[in-house]
């Protein structure tokens, strides 16, 4: 009889890999013959293979001093080398520390960039030669009369088309109308807060139209400025109209307007530097007076030339807004109380209604006329009608 097991069928006899000993098998046979139970069946080939595998693992563990068993924690699935579904806790901790460090360093870098952006002098002051240049940081607004001339702006280098304010204190002054600030209004002289604010606003508009408007500077008729003035003020509007049409020594439009002959000179760029202050006080009952003291710096070139020069005009202007119920006045219109000017770098003897700047190539005459005058010195006022020599422009 053949003992070969047909293909695909398990053997019914125990072999060396069986989990049941000979003694146990004989006892089971004995019990079956005596009716003690059903005859046992020999374990299947699959069962013998599993049993043999477990026995081999036990022997391997015993040889290495370890023991198989259960742990009271979830089993970790096996994975091939080089594969991971996520970082370990130790790796997470290190990554979190790196992220925090990178975040702190990033914040410090951003903060440093912002500081240097807001105050570049913190960086540039430490560069070679940085201390030799004029600090161009804008000056704060003027809130009180200066006590001395500005110390900066003594650079002997001449202005250029690219840098028309180089070597001038005006480099740090405000640009144009931004330098004309009005104080906070309050009721005075029988005029309400709103009326005082209206007077301040109108005076500012007059200064801008008379000294900064491009059409006015080109020598055109300052229509906007004239419209702000009260036509009922006796003789004032007529006098100004006549001075513009027929300028002369006795009727000079430069007493209120800054004007240049377009056939002779033109502005360099579109920036005029401005510095000064404005105050107000009660006038006669039913009126408020506004006092303005401003200096304007004009960069200029000859028409068709390339030399750059500057003319400096300082104006003291007092205007008034009157209550029409108490005065013969037009509501909302200004009256000119006083108007004075000091001009640096213009031909004193010419009275044609225009300012005439001198350029570097013109200064060939060594003769000096009148006292030395610093046109940037806002602590002193030069007497009307005087003509001196400017120490800088």
C-alpha cells in the first residue's frame, strides 16, 4: 500500500513536526477503544507547520535571552527599511524646536528690515563717508520763531538739475503746500470757531496760489489768488490789478506774488521748498486776523541753459476775515492788512514785476553791495527797501 499523500490532500499520520507525542497518541487510542470518546484525528499538515514554526521561534527567543509575549500597548506594524508614515515623537520635538528657532530668526530679520526702512540712517551712518553728507531727514514743523539761522546746508557743492537743493538748508524743508500748516481753530474776536477755521483755510489757499501755483510762477495772472480777496476792500483789489498790468517801483506785484519771467528762467522740477508758521488772533470786534510768516525756496535754470541757482523769498502776510454784519465786507472773502517780503538772489534795482536770479557764471563783479544777509535766517527780518549781499543760496 502506498504511503504517498495524494496531491492537494493532507497526510493523516503524525510526523516529526507533530505537536502530539507518542505517549499521548497511545493514550488517545486506548481511550477511543474503550469508548471514552471519539478517536482523535491526526493534526493536519497546516497545523503541523504552524506548530513547528512556533517551536522554532521559542527556541530562537530562548537562545537570545528574550521571550515572546503580549504587551499592553498597541502593536506597531512592521515596515520595510526606509519607509515611514510619519516622524517619531523625538523627531517631531526636534522639528518643532527648529521651526520655533526659524520663526524667531525670521521675526528678528523682518523687524530689522522695518527699522532700517523707517530710519535708514541707522545703517547709512555707519557706511564709509556717510558722516560727510547732510542729513536729509525732514524737519518737524516750525511752531515758534527761530532764534538763529540754520546751521546745516553749508555744503559748498553747487546744486544740479538732479539735486536742485543740494547744499541748502531747504533740503530738509517740506515740499510745497505740505509746509503750510494751519493751527487748530477756536472762537476769537466775536468770530465762531468755524469762521476762524475759514479764515485760516482761505489764507493758506492764498499763500499757495500766490507763491506755489505754476501759472503764477510762470508770470501769468494769479486769478485764483485774486478771487480769494474781498472786492469790497477799498482800493486793494484795484491796486493789485494795476501792479500786474503796469508793474513799477510804486506798484510792485512781488509784494504779494512770486513771479519769474518765462523768457529768462524756469523752475527745475516741480518742487518748491517751504517753511514757516501761521497764527491768529482777534482783530477789531467782529473780525479775526491771521498772521503768516513763510519762506519759499525756488530752484531755477536759465531758459535754454543748464546752470542751477536758487531764489529765496520770505513773506510776512496778515489777512483778516470780517463779519459782514459789522463791516462792509463780502462773506468768506479775505482782506489784506499788511504784506512784506525779503528776497534773496534777485536784482534789487529791477522793478518789472518779476524776480531775476543771478547764476554762478554771472558773479564776475567783485564789488559787494550792502550788508551780508543769510536768506535762510528766519530769526531776523531785513528792513524794507534794503539791498544786501546774500551769503548763501
